[in-house]
C-alpha cells in the first residue's frame, strides 16, 4: 500500500492510533516495521510514501479488530479519490 498525499497520511495515522495491537508493514525487499512503535512508524511510513518500484509495501494486522480498522481506512481512502 502506498500513501499518496497528506490527507491519506493523516487518516492513516489516526487509524493506527486506534489500533490496539501491532500493525506491520513489510517492504518488497523484506524489511518489516511495527507501525505501533514510534521510530518504526516513521521508517515504515517513509517506505509507504516512496515512489520507486512497482511493488508496494504490504500491511498486516495482528488482531481482527485492527484488520477491520485498516479495511475502513482503505474504504475511506477510495472515497477520497473518487
């Protein structure tokens, strides 16, 4: 998943703040960041903003509730671009 603009970034960070367990981003190169850890969040989001390459980083939630929060974010993001 890519972060495409400031509005998406703000909404994504708000979503992460509501998550209760680890949310991981994994880059195509195999780097992994826990977005609930402040330092790793910065590094992980930087990877999500990067424009290079056709492959995008992937997100993984460790709880069903957090997974649903991420799905709601993706839905809201699509409505923002429409």
